[in-house]
C-alpha cells in the first residue's frame, strides 16, 4: 500500500527540513501562499515560530484549517507576523 502523503523539502528559518502532507493540503498551502504573497518557506517559518509542542506538519495543517475557517466566518485573512490565524496553530 502506498502512502497518499507527499513529502516536500522546505526551509524554515534558514534550516532545511521536510513535511509530509496530503495532496489537498499542499494545494491549500499553495493557494494561501499565492493569496498572501508568501513563499511556502515563509508561511511554514511563521507557523514554526508560533507552534508549541506539536510537530511542524501538524501545526501547518491547523494553520491551513484556521485560515479557511476564518475565511468562512468573514474574519480578516491577511497573514502578518502576529496574525491570529498563526497564533491558533501554536495551540494545537
């Protein structure tokens, strides 16, 4: 049985690492980064700076979910260094 997870190398705060996500999560990450004019590396670095005990992969998933949840509720979506969408990812 093959995994449906796709691994990609990313750079987080200058350190190379990799994360494994479902294809749909990669699509969501690409879309958010396009909308916010961020690279995937920058987005993941912002998430990493705010996560606590969770893995980077889990924190990225929560940040993606939070972004779309905020969009569905009409909350501001602009990502900034202290944006609430990423603060939530740290509590996951």
